[in-house]
C-alpha cells in the first residue's frame, strides 16, 4: 500500500540525492541529519514497551495475546512473498487455523499476470452464513513484500493475526448478517521500488471481480480492511479515500471504547486493497498506520520483525472491529428483514 505522492517523493529523493552529494556537501550533511533523525525515531519505536494485551473479556472477547501468537507463527514461516514457498506455507497455516475454528473456508486460486510473469495466487475466504444474505467483509493481505530477509511482522503479519482472531470469534456464533473474512494474496507490488497499477492488490482485485461476476457484490454492505495495525506506537488516521459513513462508524466506535488516542481525526490518503471495492461502489474503510517517519520507520525493511509488534495494539484494533459489527447489523439487518 502507499500514501498518495510518497512514491513521487521517494523517486525524486533517489534521483536528486547523489547529484546533491557531488555538488553540495552541505546537502549530504543535511541528509545524514535526516537519516540519524529517522534512526532515533526508530529507536524510540523499539524502546516503547510492547504492552501486553488486555484480558479478552475487556476487548469484546477478542484475545490480543492469541492474535500476537498468530503473528509470531507467520513470522516463523519466514518471507511470504506471493508465489513463493513461504506464501504456500502461509496459506496452509491460515486454512488450518480457520478450519480449526470451524469456519467454512473457500480457497480461491487464480493466476496473476505480474512483472515477473504469471504467478499462482490464492485468496482464502471464511464465509459465515448469517440470518441475512447481506455481507460484512473483513479483509487483510497475508503476502509479504518480496525483499531480502523481509518477514513482514507488521506488514502482512499483524492484520492477518487480527483477522484470524476475528474469524475465531465470528465463526463460533450466529451472526445477524453474513460475515466473510478474506485473506488476500498479492497485495504487494512485485516491482521493489514503484507502486504502480496494475502491479499491486492482485488478490483484492480478483475477489472484487469474482463477486461482481457472481452477483454477490450487491450484498456486500461494508468492506473493512486492516493493514499495518500491530506497531507499538499505533496511530490510525482517517483515510480520505475510504467511505465517509463507514469511517465515521469505525471512528465513533473507537472513541466510545476509549481509543481516541489511537484512532486520530487527522487525514491521510491511502491506496490499498480497499480501492478495488470502492471502484465498484462498495462502502470500504482502510484501517492502517503508515506513518513511516514516526510509527513504522521499519516499513518495507528487514527490521519489520516480531519485536515491533504490540499485543495491545492488535487487541485494540480487534476490539474496534468486533464492536463495529453490531453497528453494521443494526444499520442493515433491520432493513433486510421482510
Ligand atoms: Zn507492504
């Protein structure tokens, strides 16, 4: 995923930096200053204690410690880039967990045309039937970016851990609305440097297209995406690409639960797995912390490791998601009744 304009800034810096260094040593000193600033904020991120998760009873039954274990299990697999052996092992892990929770699981295989050729990918969707055919769709990507020694504890691992724990809860009960929990493959771009369509969001585009073909897309009332939600300094800003009413619903739920210091009212524009659904007129929201200057200085680096993950952050995001479900049920279920 990316913030709008960040790619432009990155490539501009990359192009300009060597020239500045050659012509103007002061500029290099300035750049070093910026680098050490970034390093110290990275240190700050690491010294923030990884707070334990509150008891599940206080977070709507969502067990943050359990979610953390799911992150640890994924990291133990190693790199999980789309189409790699690690990706296959991650798929087996996710399917195995969902089945152990008693979830009905669809494994949706497809081939994606990528810059390195055709790549076999798989979306995994837990489909929990409800009293109404209308669907609430919770989503994450589970693939990790294809970078050397990159295990994606936060980027790929954290939100997948949250969605597994959420699936454990919703699969064990009767819900008013149909609830799907989707695990996307291929969110990350294959190009290591550039986020450019169509080299990204392969899995979410595939699911959105399949839903459109099957006619189920009209039943999807809300798509809630989590990505990079496990950091110790978690702050989630309102994504201006996301649907207003759904963002308001999630943020007001978070405020009601006492998480105003985590779910901020600042705005950011995100490009992520929610876009293919927004483009098909499905209400969607992205819950993400991509503040690379403060919260996630380890983003897309080998430093995105398990020690960056806070069970408490996972618990908070899980609590907000599980508490938003009754709000959605209230909004849509009564309307769906005959
Ligand atoms: Zn990423």
